C-alpha cells in the first residue's frame, strides 16, 4: 500500500510556498499532462532496444504554474526583470504505471535453459505517485509569447519530486511463489525481489515547448528524464555488475495549460 503521510506533508509545504507567492500577486496557470513512459530498470538487458521500448507504460498528471511576468491583483505586468520574464515555477501531482518484462539475449527463443525459463516467467509492475516542483526557464520573453509575438516558446526545467512507489512482482515459474528464491534466476542474490512500497526523492529535468493556442491557453510538449533515489522502484534489485544505476524513466508528455488570471 502507498504511504500517503509523506506526500501529505509535501502537499502542505507546497501550499505554503504558493500561498506566499500568491500574496505577492503573481498569476496562476493550471493544466493536465498525459503521455507514454519508458521505464528503465533492472528488468531485461541494458541498452537493448526491445527491452527499452517493451517496458513502456503511461503517465498522467495535474500541473500548476506561478507566472511571475503577470500580476493577478492588478491585471498588469509585473516588474520587468529578467527572472520575471524568463522563469516559471511549476508544481505537479502525477502518476505513472509500467508493466515490466525481461527482453533481450537471455530470453531469446533459442535459450532453453532453466534460468532462461525463470527470466521469462518473471514479470513486474511499477506504480508511482509523484509530487514536486520544477523551475522552468524560457530563453525567449514570456511577455512576448503571451502577446502572440511568436507562437512557440521552448523551455528547459530542473526540479525535485517526492515519489511514493508501490511495485508488484509476479512469477509463473514453479509454484509461482515470489518469496521462493528457487523460482528466480539463480545468479541473483537472495532478496533481489522485494515488492514492498516505499518513498524516495527523484531528480527531474526536461526540455519542451509551449504553443500559444489562445490568449488564455497553451498546448505543451515536454520530454522528461527522471532519476530515482532508489533502485527498488520496480520491486527488483539483482545487484549483478550490470546493475550500475538506480531506476529511472523517460516520459514524453502532452499537456494543456489554462491561464487562471
């Protein structure tokens, strides 16, 4: 089960931060995002195209922005500073899910060993709730974009998210018991399968662009890289030499943003 208490604490902190900015009169934007997720974990063979594309899922989310270039309390532009005209503060609540299997050389049809059968029988699922903040940088003027001086505004972002993960693990080998190490690849250390829920921090960075649809709405395309502070996001940590990194993902999301003020 997900542990929601740390997420609730983060929510209260975010509310405090945004209340502070709201007192300064900055305007707000809200939107929704959705798109395919490519989850990179200990499943399958590293750098194998079929593994990378086969272990794909989806993500959805709600986003909120503080727009420093415009003031809601007076319906006027804010002080003309570089920061106000090139940065936005984004908060996000999102969820992603990916079903996981082993792909690559070691489960190829010509592999008929017991270990190959155990790998083919092992599947899993990553389920993650995220909440966090990113600072987005727009190299071109946000004011000019809002005034339709150009229709496309590229951006890059960097931030930190708090992740509550709830992985699942399955095997159809033997008696299908995930607690029986004999049902899994013999070279994995004992305890390599652990689908317990947990919480961790993650580093998030992205590159994307907005398209000005109407004076009060934008379309958004965003390519994200997210690196977790744990290797148990998929419920699996085999600790072999090939296991060089914690779990991470790539998420291509499409969004719709609406200007509230």
